[in-house]
C-alpha cells in the first residue's frame, strides 16, 4: 500500500503566530505522518522540498501511489478541518478515515468532506486524492495550536489510514523494535518466516529444545513465559507483527491481539 504525501510548498502563506509559514509547518506534519505510516506497514514517499505540486503529482503517479495526500493548513477567517476530494471519491474509505481522524483532534468546528474539481492534484493524481486542510493558520490561537501539534496531526493522518484498512494502529510506545526483549503471553509457534512454514524440532538449538512443546510433524511451540530478544521486526500489511528470534519467527500481534509483552 503506497501513500504519497504532498506537503504545501506555499512559503508565502505566513502564519499569524510563530514567525513561520505553511510550507514549513506542513512539511513537519508530513514527516510525522510518514514515520507513523511506515511504522504501521505502509510504503511512504514525501514530495521533496522545493518541488511544485505539479512535479509532486507526476512523481506520485510515476511511483504508483494508491493514495495521494496534499497536506495544507487553511486561511480565510474560519476554523476546523476540511478534506477536499474528487466527487467520485467523497465516500472513499481513506478520504473519510483521514477526515474523521484529523477532525477529531483539531480544535475548531470542522467542515466535513467536500467534492471539488478545481484543484490540480485532485484532478491529476491517479491515486485516491485526500486533499487535507487541517485548521486555519490566519487565526493566531489556531496557528499556534498547529505549530505545537504537528506530531499529533501526523499521527492522526496515520490513524485515519489504519482505520480505513481495519488495522490496529501501533504507536511508538507500542512498537516492537530490534533489540527489544519480550515475554510470551501464550505458547507460540516458531516459524521459518512470517506466516511461513513451521520450524522443526531437529533444527532448534539445544537450549531452545528445552523451552518448547513438541507437536505432531515435529512442529514446535515456544512455551508461554519464555523471554526472547527481537533481532528483526516485520509488520504485515494486515497489521500483524512478527519478530525474528535466534531460532526463527514468532507472531507478536495477530488481528490486534498481543501474543508477547515488552519487559
């Protein structure tokens, strides 16, 4: 699943607080969103600083983005969040998911999803276009709120995409990381690769053989209560999380249910 983030390049749109502008702040939002999306298993590309929206749209199309997401803040005397979309995409799950998630955190009165056909990126992106306007930067109080909450806005974008796909959002404190130590909450099959074949008893190290339950066909389960170190972490598109240990792979999270806990 590829998501292209196209932060505003409008350096001339000055904020009414913070001595900054729309381009600077929206890039921070995009960077936060990109990190959160990647942690949740999405492929992400962020349009380079200094590029135009035409160039970013072309890059998004060439990359084969499934979702193209311009990120802006608004002006004109209002408040709240609005998402613009092509008429046929108004009810798209990503359009609605991102709108609901971002609108839930912004302080103003939100303006819903609006069908428009006069914006270049909406008309020319091949992926579903989620044109996000998160809060108004010409109100000093709201401008300062945006500046102070770029990370929260990025997280809301990622949560909206996860919600659209039925994934359990993994925040930074919940993530499994290489080098982390985890305790098994249940007996857990040892696999040769994520969702792959079963590791055979004969292929285990001597110490591992003392910690498993041997099943039919020489399959094995590592016993509940054992502590393991994650050598590698793999997040599947469906949200499941796998960790590689010395003797193979364990499923850490399946359908939102945690099978290991951090210690």
